[in-house]
């Protein structure tokens, strides 16, 4: 007996889609004794084509129709447009499912803490070296040579950027590196000394473009904060 190969409903975990009723194909007997052939029912094919040519809103149960609730996430998916988390991720946290922080979380937190420390130190430097007395506090400057070029450490191939320098009368009078209570800074200090020995004894004022010399007596001090 012929079995309908076109079920009226498709079970896929999504809203059910009603398909047009399909008629049985026409049976053609093979006179030579070979296999029986089935001729597709043309009327059924036309109905199917008409159905799938319809706009989404014309097909009842279609997930893309105007009544479809697309805000409900499929398990494990994050919807970028709405900013919603998947149903496997707890609300209000970016931690892994076992509660541990990811490397990205730790990096973001360290950056926030670093910015907080620098803001504290900058305020203290501005109080200690007031602009009214001719001082200028400059943030994040590279060590340069007398021609204004950034100098590279011959051992690491890296440059050196200092958190804060204080300038007065065309010379650097203080140089400060801000860090945490426990961060090791010995290698960074050694790198700076090598750069200084190779001519990196100038910084550039970002406002005026002026090259300002760092005297041999001034070395970057480490300011540690919680």
C-alpha cells in the first residue's frame, strides 16, 4: 500500500508548520515486468509551490511572522541585537559556569584598577607640583633621543613609556611609574636604564612638540598603590 511520504506536520522543536495536503502519486505499471514507477501528482506539486512562494506572514505558525516571539532565545545562543544572555548564562555575571573568572574578566579588572591608581597619583602630583608655580604634569610619554626618535632597548627590542613626568623650566624634574603593591618592576627598570644609556634622555611635550631633556640625576621612581 502506498504510504504518504509528505507528513502534514514537521516536528522540529519550533512552532508547527501546516503544509498543504498532498495527493497520492499516480501508479504506472511497467509492462516489461520491471519496477513499478510512480508519477508525481501535478496538482500536489502546484499546491506545494504556491505554499512556499507565500510571504512569511501568510504562512501560519512561521517563526518569522509578525506574531512570532523572536525574543525567546534558543538554548546556548546570545542575541547580539538585544544584548540578552543565553539561558545557560547567569544574569549579571560574565563568569564561567563553574564560577571562575575568565582571563578576559581578570584583564578588564586589572585595567580598571590601574586607571584608578593613575588617577589618584595624577591628582597628588598636580597638588604637589602646581601649574601656578610653573610645573607641568605630562602623562604617558616615550623616551626619545635628541632627534625626537623613540629609542629601542637593545636587549628586548621594546620601547619605554613612562606613566608621568613633571616638567619645569624646560627640564624633567620628576618621573613616576604607578603600579600595584606586588607587581615586579625590576626588568622594566633595567630596560629603562639601557634605553637611557643608548640616548633615550628626552621626552616630547604633546601640546607643543618640544623635546625636553631628562637630567642624569632624574630616574623613574616606582609609586606603589593598593
